[in-house]
């Protein structure tokens, strides 16, 4: 008998998962003035969902990884983040 191991990315997200992702998306889109109906918002949402499915569940960690994936870091290593976007 062959057993199939479900990949995390194949498991549907439940309402708590989606609420966590939505919270991170809302915080980032508001902080960086990304229009909800823009291509950038779609890319950002895709990154959030993919990272979440890969096991990144802490909202602050997820936010930091999305920021890095979007290239929001300055060349000197500091984060290009509005004051209201503090992760602490």
C-alpha cells in the first residue's frame, strides 16, 4: 500500500489562518499605502499565503519576511518602514 504525505501547501487554510494572513496584509498595505486592488497587493498577498503555508506563522516574522521579499530594505541594512509599522 502506498502512503501519501500531504504537503503543507496542499492543506486548505481555515478561517483562523486566513485571519492571521489578513492581519499581516492589512498592516503592510496600510503602512506602505498599497492599494488593495493593485498588482502589488496581489503579489504581497501571494507572498503572505505562500510563506504561511510553508510554516511562517508568527505575524511579526511573516511581516518581516514579506518586507524582505518585496525589497523594502535600504542598502545600509535598515528597514524602510514608516514609524507606524513597528513590529514590536
